[in-house]
C-alpha cells in the first residue's frame, strides 16, 4: 500500500530485502548507507524485527532527519514536551488529528480518551491531544471499568488491538470515534476465511457516535498519506537548507 | 537546600556563578568543561535562564550521563516509551512515586489525576504513573470542570502552581494527594510578609484525604533526595563501567 501510494504521489520508493538471519550489524550498516544517500529522504524499518535483533538499537541508528516514522525517542521526547517540536510526528497519531481537524472537530477543552498505550499509536496520540489542549485520559489493560471512562469522552481514539471491544453502549451520543484497530476475525463466508474489523463495533457505533471511522478504509489510508507528507516535508527541509 | 543536602550526604558540590549578561556560547562552553571533568557526575543548570539565552539549546548540551535533572528530551522520550528506560528520572516526579511507594499506596489500576502539564513535573509524572499502570488523566487550564475529574481520582498530583485551588470538597474520601505546588501568598503576620502554600487547601484536605503532603516540607525535600540519588547512581554507573 505504501509503495503504491508513493508511486501515485511521485515519490520514488525502493525496498531493501534482507534475509531473516541477517546480523544486527549488517542491518545497521544498511541503515547507515541509506542515512548517507542524499537522495533518500525517508527511511522505514519494517517492524517487527527478528528476535535476535535489538529493535531499539536499530531504530535509533536512523538519521533523525530521515526518521519519517517519527519513532526516535528524541522525536517522542520533543513531541511530549511543551515548547519543543519534533522533526516528524508519528504517522498514525498525526493522521488521527488530521481526521478530527478535517471533520471540523475542535480538540481544545474536549474530553479525549485514548484506548491503548503503544509506542506507535496510543502513547504519541495521547501526547498530541494533550498538546492540542484536550483533557486526556489513557485507558489500558489495567484500567478498571473502561466502559464508564470511554462513555464520558467527546473524542475516543481506539488503539487497543481488541476486535470490537468498544460497544455502541460505551459511546457518548455525538462523540467522535477514531478506530485505529485492525483485527482479523474468522469469517467463513469470505474466500480468505477472515475479515478485518476495528476495536469498535462499527454497526453499533454508527447509531450513537457523531463521527466514526471505518475499518478498513479509515485511519489506514490517512496513515499512509501522513507518511508521504512527512517524507515530502523531510525532502523540502533538506532542499531549503 | 541542594548544597546543604549534598554536604550532609558526602557529595561535593560547587557553583559556577556567571553574570546575567553571559553569552550563550560562554555558558555552553562552561557546560562542555563540566561534561569533560571525570570527577563531575551531575550538572544542574539553574532555570530560568536570562531571556537572551536559548534554554533548550543549553540543556541539550549537558552530557546525557550527567543530566541528573533528567530534562533532556531523549530522557523524556525514553521515559514516555514502553520498553525504554531513561538514564535519569526527573527528580520531582520520581519523588512523587517514591512517596506513594513508601506510603504503601499501590498505583496499578488506580485512577490518577495530574493537575498541570509542565515539562518539569506534570508531564513526566503523568508518564511515570502511566508506566506504573495507573489510569491517568491530565487536567490543565483548558480542562472543563476540573473539580469533577479530580473528585474521581484515587491519586491526585497537584502541580498547577495555583495557590490552594484544590479544595477539600474536590477530593475523594481516602485519596492520596501529593501537593507539588509552592506558591507565595501575602501574610502580614509573618516577618517576611508572605508564606508558602501548596496547590491544595491543606487544612481542608486533611479532613478528607487518606494521605496528603504538606507544603513546605513534603515534595520539596523528596525532590532534593532524588537529585542526590540520581547523582549517586550516575557516579556508580561511571565507576562500574
């Protein structure tokens, strides 16, 4: 999907396929090569990595100026801190805020609940919402009575990776619901034997929410769009310097 | 207070006093000198800095291994991220968690509300509480009806810098209340003409809360203790390497 989107937008993309047994040092060497190439403006390391490779170490080797995923801890630190700006915002969180903004939903002063606290979505989207002046609560596997907390939210970001855990009755009437979950559930009626569903019961949510994103077709394409935007911004920054 | 505590604990401390008109480059030069001294294990830059100096730039020049305040964005990023550990936790947030732990208050699954979102206290303490599996809500100046949110909390961290804003009626009976605020209010009965109060109405809170820290004498000394602990840990890390 990312390759196709790049091609459509006029961004050249290429894969570097490495065998699963690749040494960590070889993978890092490859990252360094790409860091040094002036025509490369964005580098993605496809996760998860094989178990013998230290993911943290590899990701931290990507040049900050090419970290279009925005996962570098220095980027996350600047994202978290008042008065600091990261070079790149992580794509899915950035896409969530873009969806709200394009739907005319103001964030300031709203109660926002983020379900899940992953480094890739839950955590950074909660930091972004806080920076945008929402009153943010993070709900996770240790939260007691998540239902009552979610039902109080004007904005729900569902990123728990639990198929259809959020029922219609959990949603405040009129709330904006962004469903980041992508879960495969068995479906014998499909040729593949499965279908993709979100963390939200979409059919039920449609009857209650003011806005709700579908899965697939909601957050996913927006994430890809933000990745292209980050890459373009990174290229512009280099050219303007 | 920090100097005295260092002397008592057997940590040598010294000040580098620079004139207010000091050039940013001179200040950074001084930081680099201290970075290079093997006998220096912790560096504090006293904030706020004069307006002509870029605080962010100066702080980011402190060697990560000597950043005992824990304010470096890379430290904050690692504090925020699951599976990552910063070299140093910021002192006041670390002290808040220590106070809870030493009082036998478990954090996991509890509703925690952090009032304030400063880079020094509110933000990092909310990230620490989240890592400790609390369900965390951050309340700030744009929050609507903060009272009802605070009243729902098992743990309240007050770090808004608003004298006695949190009344007894805002507190859930039995809650643990940590008051980080230090506000000077007029008091003609004192020789100095003022006294220090927290963000919590202490007299009222005492009647409702299960635990409440006083101001002064609560979080302040714990912050200093954590600073000494960070410095000791930093020294140990160097010696063990």
